[in-house]
C-alpha cells in the first residue's frame, strides 16, 4: 500500500500540531483546535482551508470544450471566459461518478479546468482516457504541482483583497480570474475564484505548490485575531448546514442527479448529447423513486449515516449525513426517503434501536445573512 500524499502545506499543518488523517489518499488536517471552534470562526470571521487534495485537471486544445460538453451534464460550449459551472459526470445509467466544477480560464493562458473530488480524481482521469477517443485534447493533472486554498467567512473577501492584484470584491459568484498574490518576499501568480462549500462568502486561490506556504502565511498574517485555519472536520459540518451533498454520502454511482435534487445541474435538450443523457431522460419521464430531504431533531442524539428513517413504524429511508449543528444548536441530517413519503412533516430516526422524532426541514438548514 502506497503512502498517503502530502500537500505543499503539510509542514505548516504539522507545525501547528493539527490532527492529521489519511483522507482519500492524502494526509490532511481534520482539526487544529476543535471542530466547533473552527466552524464558528468560519461563520463569524474568516478561516483558511487547505483543499489542495481536490483534483485539478487542465484541458487544452480546440476540441477540449466539445469533449467536456460530452461528459458533463451542463453545457460547456456556452461557457464564457471567466465563468464557472457546477456540473456532474454521470455513467451510462445516469448514476453520478462525481460532482465537479468546470472553469473556463481566459486571459493570456486560456484553458479549461475541471475540479473534482479527491476520492474520485483517479477514477475521473480513467473515465476521461476511456472516452476521449480520437479527440485531440491536451490533458494535464495539475493537482501535485499546485495548491488550492479556500478563504471562507463573512470577512473572507476583505482578508484576501489587499494581497491580490485582481479586484476580488467585484467578482460575481461562480467566476474566475488570473491574479498575483503578494507574499512576504515575492509575487506569486495564480487564479482566484468565487465559489465555496461552506455556505459563507469567500474565494479560492490556486498557486504553484512552491508558492503555497508563502501565500498561506501571507493570508494568515492579514489579521491574527480574525483569521484562523480550519480542517476538514469543520468543512463537513459547514457543508451539511449549507445542505450541500457530499460524494460517497448523498452522491454515488447508483444515485441519479434527479434523486439528489440536482435537476438544475442537468440540461436535457435536443441540442446536446452527453453520457448518461438517455438514462436521465427516462428517469425524468418516470420520476425518481426517492428524494433527498433534510431532518432536524431536538436533544443531543445525532442521526448518523446509515440510520433508518421511519414513518409510522415502517422504514421509508436512510440517513446519509448527520451532525450536531454548531450554528442551530440541534442535530440535523440529510436522508433519502421513498418519494411517496417525501412530503411528510415528521419522521422517526432509528438511533441504535430507539426511535427519535425528526421534523422535515427545508434545505439548506443555514443561509448566510445578506
């Protein structure tokens, strides 16, 4: 078994005595202090996340856009320079191979970039190689040679703005631009995007691995009382509050985007032909057999992945993700339930043999103040 990979920020994490774990083949920080403290810091101030383990795949060549349009559920040919779209890679039966972000990078170095989940990077690379056929596309895996830093929280843009040559505050959501980042001893060239996975405002920086620590430390130096680091533990509780699906929990190869409530990320039209489209057209005509819902509970008992969801003593679904929400101060969960049971206002979750009442909750559980 090969050793887990390390991001360019690994030494910084260990210098801070972060708790490191093997996550999707990478040694990553789960927490530095406590998950709750890091969660609250993201909601109230600003935190930095090392998300360099996420796959970053670059596509070049005249055929790149048409190829990507064929493997993604949302159009790529209409993507304008500087735009980003959330999309999905599906198999022939309409199951989700991964949920991804597709970037069209403009400027002096135009190309497309696909950001994929760390656990699916090699699978998606194999999928691309299998389906590229005779398409003349340039494919580069940028993951080992770059760093990706997520700056998240209500003070995120203010924290990053002074370091960037590009006016990040003026960027619209789901856009990307080239930028330079001022560190203590040099200017680092890279990309800045506005997406996020926490429900908060923020941006992401992609720079060369050799510049990663300098950029991270420059961001940290922007305000010791306001900026802190956060690990993957808080990232998970934040995304659950924001109602965002996680691959391997709410998404997998047996789940269609329609079941997951991701209809917005699938464009079924006569002018497109992408892998999985016929199966998804049939699924839309027939209607999904299950639906993703939110659950909110009282007390401290947390519904965990795999716990049965019941209605009048009969199981109608299963929990996919659950946690105790630091923001809402109650247990929350996402679950799949049978379509016929998806409109009910209340359920029970079987927590180790005891039924605990749960109320249906609209997703997302949390929305940041405007």
